[in-house]
């Protein structure tokens, strides 16, 4: 039951939320090539978390929790609401996620 620590590089690009808020008026979206790279980065991160020996469920993926490197690669942050997912409880009954978590707008 040791506390976990996540050490991350400094994310010079800020959050995805900041990036969208700072897009030039009228553009509304990033270039397709950049958006596809972000989708791939996020997909790889979620796939990694879900395929750990004990899967990890983030539960609060939203633009404010997706950070960008100086090279514009996307990284997942803020694991404060994450849970590890065990297939069965100690008593042998299936585990189920219940209750509202995360940010409602992105659920």
C-alpha cells in the first residue's frame, strides 16, 4: 500500500484546452494532420492504461487533462480520479463501476 508517484516531463505546449481556446478566430480546429496525431497519442495512452497487468481507468479524460509537449505530442495527465480495475472482488463477485465521476460535459 505504498503511495504512487507519477513523474512527468515539463509540458511546454500547455493543455489541449488552452490550445483550442487560443486558435485564431474562425479557424475552429487544428490542421487535420495535427488532430490525427493527437488522436493516435491519446489512443496509445488509453490502450496502455487499459492493458496494464491491473488495468487503470482514467475517468476524467478532457482537454484540460491532455497536455502537449514542445513537439506537439499529447500526454495524459491528472490521474486523481483514476481507479485500478480488478475483474473480480476479493469475495469473487464481478467488479462494476458505479456513480458519476469525472467532468459531466466529457462523460
